C-alpha cells in the first residue's frame, strides 16, 4: 500500500509539471533579455525558447555556450526556472507571447539579491542595441594586454582574446585566477560591448578606443564595478598557473575535514594510498570550478580504474554545514560525479589557506594539487582557463592528460 501511495504521488507530480508547462505559451526562437544593473546600465543576454513535446525548454546563450535551464514551473501568475548548476533562478511574468518581465535571484548572495530583467522575442542580429547613427566600427580582433583597476593597489593583469566578424564580437579575458568564460557582444563606432550571464556570473564590459588603447568599465552584477584598460600585445603572457602557489618545505599534504555525512575524514588515508590523486579546492558557486569539474569528470571516467582518485574540497555559500552539503549534492547528482567530496566550510580563501597551510596560500578557487603514487606533490595549478579560452584550454587538457598518464605509469 505504501508503494502505491508513493507511486500515485509521483504520477500526480509529473502530471502537474506537464500541465504547468503547457501554460507557458511563448514565441519559439531567439529572445534578447536585459538585466537592469543600475539606473543607466543594462546587461544583455540571449534566451532561446524551444518546444519539447508538450513542454517548453529554455536555454541561456552566451556566444558558443548554451545552458539548458531546468524544467520551468508555474506558480500562480509567475514562471520559475532554475539554473542547472548554480543556486539561482529566473522568475518572470508572461506579458504576451513575445514579452516577459521578472527578476533574477542569486541565492548564493543572500535571499535579497535580485536584479530585474525583461526579455522580448527578437529577429535582430545584435546582442546590444545599435546606436542611432552607425559609422565604420573599430576592429578589436586579436590579443590585448589588459589591466583591471589600473593605477590602484588592487590592479591586476589579464589577457583579452577577442574575435570579430562585422559588428559581432566574442572572446574572453584570462586572469591569473581563471577566465571570464564566454563573452559575446558587438562593436559600434568607437566602442566595444561584451557580456556574459550564466546564472553565477553577470558580467558586462564596455570600452571606447582612444588612439591605440581601450578604456572601459567592468560590471559584475549590481554589486561591483571597476575600470579597465587594454592595448594590443600579441606576446604578453600572464604568470604561469603552476608558479603562483607552491608547497613549502617539501611537506606532504595532510588535513582533516568532514564528508557529506558529517564524518571526519583525514588525508592521506587507505583509500588513496598508492594512487594518483587530484585534490580540487573549489566551490559549487564558481563557474571556473564548474568548467574544471566537467573536465575532471572525463579524467575520472577514463583513468579511475587505473588508479586515479579525485578529492574535491568545497568552500560554499550559505550559513550552515547543511547549506554547504545541499549545494555540493546538487552538483554531484546533476553531473553524476563519483569524486570524494569534503566540506571545507564557507567560501573564503583565507579559510582554505588555513586548511592547506603546507601551501604558500590559496589565492583562487579553483586550485588543484596533483599527487603521485608516492604521496608527494607533483604539480599545483592555480585557477582554470575553460573552453571559452580556445587554445589555452586545449593545451592545458593535453598537458594534464599527459601528466596523469605519466604519474599512473610510475
């Protein structure tokens, strides 16, 4: 009888979901949406509505990236649709088949962090609004030496990699702690506009070319703004990710943290003895960490039976241990990960540095420690440049695959 009750409940839930999805009657195809960052600045992103059977599928588009959102749900007069990997959602009202208005809520920044957005069905070819008068536009195609917050004590370097075709621009920024993922936008007259929205990042870049230098502003959501400058430079390189964090006094890595059940787990232990281990210091709120985790999943599937173990130590948003576990389990289940997950605590690099005090410092999420079968550290990699960085990503994957195969063969 208990089984029949559970089955009936599941069938009712499925039927309710199907029914609510049928209520979402929107024009299928490409939409352009905007997040209202402040009174003046809007961050555009693209939505795609498609029909799958009787259900509506919604995807967020950033250049070559397509993020399929979870199944939308209707409650009263609003539609709720969550991002698949990050703890955030879009909530909107349907004004017409070609217009919606609502807000984006990022729970990782607290219950009150919301940004208004609107979206309309669009056939136009540009992500950003074209100006009233359009002259010959600048060409930003190529490689740029970038400084964020220039002239301040917080200045940090980056590499801008841009591609341009007509008025359409794309690319990313590489920093010493990771890349800014898939950026898409336009060039109009003397100005460059790029944006990215993936459920965690809400990035807007805008700049004007003055002589040979781009001078611009960078917005991260509604809570952060800084200046940036860039000059063309085909040879400029950042410090190698292998040179930023190092182990002191040739110590081995050891720590004790809790697993998802709350039990204390010490490292090293019998489970990893004689194996090649990647310790991934990360957070489920972090898009660069997500890119790295997807790559590590492929590594695990290929090499786990040969002796590779991946231990992910997670530093999370949220107030309690239970909050942290919930976020970790969501990512673990969504991607079907067979890593060992440990809970580091709150999302603070200072806390991670305390736990990994054998290292110089944890300056970025993610940071990965590669350990050989002898238990000794072979490499430490700070940050992660994901698939949006093109050749940088490809080269890193090739080098890391070769390292893992070498360590497994020892």
